[in-house]
């Protein structure tokens, strides 16, 4: 059964602290295994990829083909129902439109000392996209990861995905074609991350790697950060719903289950000021779970990680919400902006009764690749900026170096760096 808490109970602070700090990531220590895989791929390249693919995905890359050709992607797009193609294209267009507004502007100005300074933004040359091929084969995630890279101006986008027994979801191929992915390689797991980071005979290295994956994929990204950039180290999905008793409990139950069905380690939490409504939502969840094709996963997640928390007022709920720093935060009230003003930490916020988190997973526009595990305290969702880097620049003439150079000389001498001081001082007397 899910955890039930009341913020007015004497034991609440300790119980809530335990909820906030509970670890839901995979229990297995995969670090050593991943380290060995990365080392082998770096040393053996394509040979290691072929061996791991045969072992884990049960097919021969030389026989099935290392890369999926463009013609196969286009055939997949043409072969899906019109309704699905229209849905993918609607999502792609909305995602692109939203992310276009994130593109940063270059700056170039002269300050009061006569120094010209500014910054120039440029995309990385190549980005790698990991697309799961097991439990989570989500074309929506492919769009969310690939389109910001395209908007940023990345010229090369290389996708890696496991194809168990040589099979790939046609919707994933269709989404890749819509998103303009240039390369699709039939490799997955930590070995695919290593291939993107180090490069192999067939796969050229990239500059940034994004995309969701299992514990081995996440650990590979963590270990390779610094060799390449990464989006984030993501954990199990989570939702926090702040709702009053004026909501339909069936709606809120469905919202909670929309995350519970992802994985047994996902987490769904309700914060409410209405005890009767809390009971009604719990009953609705119990009714809805058996109706889901994902019932086993949803039930395991809800029973192990779900929580319903009663608070005196929803305003008093917001410090608790900030402590949880959820990936997804729904504010299901008549005046969500009043509560939104109190939000400090959340990956993405869904305002009002008619804004379920699930719409954000697909067609709303903002990115659904978001920080989990309280990481919203210090990080943000995937954006165009993850595929760009900023280069600062400055230019001084004689008057400008005369204005600020002496201070630089003083600081260099104070730090015991005479060559630094000399490189400035010589220009002051020339």
C-alpha cells in the first residue's frame, strides 16, 4: 500500500525526510561492469560491439546490418497509420517551435572603459542519441532529444538503439525520419555509449550524448562525462500532484498512474488539503490499476513508492513540494499561478485542472527530458543549450588597456605570476 502521511502528526518530519531521501535507483552495483565494458570498447572497437550485441541482443551485426538505412526509415514512416504519422508530426512541430525560442543571442558591446567584449554561441559538431529498445521504446523521447539538437544547428546526429533479435519498433524509425536523424546504429547498452564517446571503426565519436536508458546506460554516461558532454544522469520517473477537493478523483488517480506505469521504481505522490478527497483518489487508483495493460508495473510502483500526504492548506504544501523537487509537478487548482509563485524546485510544472502531465510527454512542446531524484534543485530539463557552447571574446585598444591594465598588473604581481604581469605591463609602456 502507498504511504499515508499527515503533516500535523508528530512523527511527520522524520517520515517525510525518509520519503525525500529514499533511494529508488537500481540496487545492483553496475559501476564495475560498466567500467569493464567501456575499457573493452575503447580497446577493441567494433569487435567488442559485435560481441556484446550477439550476447545481449541475440543477433549478428554483420548479418543484420550495423546501420539502418534511410530507405528503411522512410518506409517505416510511410507504413504507419495516418493518425500516428499526424500525431508524430504535430508533436515534432510543437517541440521545434517551443525550442526555437530557447536559442540564445550573441552579444557584442563596448563598455565604459572602451573594452569590446561579448559572447558567441555555436552548436556542437555532433550529438549522439540513445534510444532504448527494451521495456521503454518511446518515439516521443526520440523527438524530445533529437529536435532540440536540430534546432541548435547540430550537423551530425547519430542514434544508437538496441534491436533485440534484430527487431526495431517501426514507430521509432518513423520518429527518427521526422526528426532528421542522420545515422541509426543497431547497438545498445553501455557499449553503445562507449562507441559514441570514443568512436570505433564504423561509428565516429560525438561531442554530446543524450537520451534515456537503463542503469548501465546511465552509469556509462556518468563515467564518460568529461570525454563527452551528457544531458543528465536520470533516475526513475516521478510525479507530484498538488490538488484540492474540487478535482475529479478519477482524473487525479489517472495522473498518478501515468508515472507509476513507467517502472516499478517510479514514484507518484499526492499532496492535498482534503482528507475525503485523498481517500477518494486512493480508491480510484485501486479501481483503475486492474484496467491497465501495465497493471503489474503500476501496482508495484504505487505500493512501494506511492504516497498521499495530507496538509492543512495547499500553501503549506509548497515547502514540501520544493523539498521533493519533483520531475513533474501538477498544480490542480483554480488559481495555479498563486501556488506556482511559491515553486522553487521542479523539472516542469503543469498549471490547472485541465493540464495533465501526460500531455507534456507528447505534444505540448516543452521538453519531457527532466531532472529526477531531487536533481531539479540544481539542474534543468533538456534544452537547445545542451547542444551549444558559448565562446566569450574581448578586444582592447591602447586606451582600453591603459584604463584596466594597471589593475591586472597589480593582481598578477600579488598572485606571484610575473610573466602575467609583464605581458600586460609591456603594452602599457610601449
